[in-house]
């Protein structure tokens, strides 16, 4: 399933790259992967494809504890960490 999504994203990115005006626009992509370590790991091939084809800046939002999977990835500009425990406490505090 993840491989099919990555291939579909690669095809779509290739189609967008064919248009000349996309080459002059600096795209920004936010990948939101609120899941477990396996989900984060399966999205990493997509980052390389999006960066190479579209020359985009990619940010990644993920759960606390899974950031070690993508630290040091050269295709990611910034990592946004979501801590479920903090927001769960804040939600049920009142």
C-alpha cells in the first residue's frame, strides 16, 4: 500500500515537473505522519522523490518518540514533534 502511494506520488510529481512555471516556484511540503515508527519509516522514500523532482522544501510532523527515524535525513528541512500526552492532558484538564 505504501509502495503504491509512493509510486503514485512520483508519477504526479513528474507530471507537475513537466510544466515550466513549477520550476520557478519554490514549493513547500508538510508531511504529517501521526503514527508509529513503521508508518514514519515507510514515508521516507517519498521524501527523496519529492525533493528531487520538485525541488521542494519538506517539513515533517510526527509523534514524539518517532523522530529518531528521520533525524539526519538530508531531504527534511524541519521536524515538528507532536506530543500526545501533553495535548491529551490539556484537552481533558477542564
